[in-house]
């Protein structure tokens, strides 16, 4: 059984998860010359939103 935290119930958290998945799907089709520049930056940014929401919800202030 998984621990259900408050941030997993937020709509914005669910949307950020969808954003991360979509960014991976879309960037998979980018040209080869962009594979190590723009693709990695887009993917990291999408994951960062998702992780920052989880971290922010775990704080008490």
C-alpha cells in the first residue's frame, strides 16, 4: 500500500505529471541535433515543476 500525501490530490500536481509525460513524448520526435541541448532542458523543466510541487507541499510553512 502506498502512502497518499496531500499533494497527490491536487489538480495542479496531476496536470504537472501529464506535462512531464507529454514533454517526453513530444521531445522524442525532435531532430537529432537537438537531442542534447533543447530536449534535456525541456524534460528537466517539466520534471522540476512536478518535483517542486511535491516538495512544497511537504513543508509546513
